C-alpha cells in the first residue's frame, strides 16, 4: 500500500467557509493508533483511523456522503486492514525459541 492516497469527493463538503473536494490519507501515526485502540466500538475505531489518516476533524468525516465513504472504504480502509492482517499473520508464525 503506497501513501498518500488521494480520494476525490463526488460531493464536496463545506465546513465553515472551507470547501473540501478531496481527502488525502497517509499512513497512521502513533497518535492515531492509540485513538483507534481507545475507541469504544468498531464504528468509532474506523472513524478514529480515517480521521487520523486524513488529518481531519471527526466533524469533517461525518459530513462525507455515503457514496464517497464507500470509495474511501474501497481504496483506503479495506487495503489498510488487509495489510495489517497480513502483517499480524506474519508475526504470529512459529519463530525460533527464545534464548
């Protein structure tokens, strides 16, 4: 997975006086990882992950239209989760004995 991932919004957002016509997602940082771990539900974990990756406030992400969210899921969330699962699988193998 290569970062950053730019997702153009079919339905641009207006937050205050700012128009947002794309979101740019980068690899999560440690603060985002902690926020995801501390989130209470799976939905809140996804919100924490995506807001952290895009560097936007929660209020911005919650204004994203469903069609744009599906595109974000397809291009960002699903590949990221697959990458994490693959890395965790690689880490859980039968390594050599500790010395």
